[in-house]
């Protein structure tokens, strides 16, 4: 099941959020080698202290995590503008109440393989993206953008136009800003 966890629900979903921050450390720090803040077994950054919403994929009992991402409105601080603004065209204006940013998207490939052996990593990543689209439509978002590791996400996207591209480096690992949801206003 896919669940949106808002700030007032953090305590209710503390166990699954704990798993998500552990998964983020595993994926972004340990596997991808990104230079991200790690405290013990968790990866958390300053944006997590701004009360974002989290989209998580978990089992029916909400005790086993399969994946998740952080969601933030672009009207406040975001990675998109604070860190990656220089990577997309000057004409691109991605700040509006109806535009949200999705970051730190990751899946637990081992948990998915155990519980859904017929679902490969690419399909699992795509399912999480589709859940984000459904979330956006339900909230009447105009668009959503996601920062994705292109190396991990490439099998999930057919032809898509990037709005910006980072220069490959140890910190970015060839990342890409992708517009993944465009609905009629």
C-alpha cells in the first residue's frame, strides 16, 4: 500500500519512517556514495526538519517498508532551488503552490524481492513514481519534479525531457531533474 505521511502523523508512523531513513542511508550514502548527512544508521538532511510529507510504500500492516520519497511544496526551501537551480534553464520557473518536489526517492530491492519476486527494481521504481502521480492528481498539483539518480532510474523512463542536468561528479553521480507529472490546471 502507498501512504502519505504528513507532519502531524510522524508519531503514528514512526516505525516506518525509521525504516525509511535507514533505507535512505543504505541507498544514498552506502550504495551510491553520495555526500549526504548521516547520523548513525540514518540519512536525514535539513529539509527533513521542515515538516515535509513522505510518500511511502509499505505492507498492509505498515511495518515493512518497500520504498519512499520526501515531498515538499516548491513555495518553500527545496533542493531544486537551493542546490540545483544552476542546472536548469533560466526560463524555468518551478515555484508555485501547485508544484511539489519529490526527493530522496528510493526502494528496498531486497524487501521487494522477498515479498514480490515477480517485481524487478525498475518496475518497483515505476510503481512508486505512479503512486506519486496519483498523489499529485488527488491534490490537484500542476506538476511534480523529482531528483533521480539516472543510473538507477534510467530503466524506468522511456523518452522524457529533462529540465536540467547536473555535471557528473562524486556528489551528483549523474543526476537528473525530471518533470514527472503534468496535469491540466
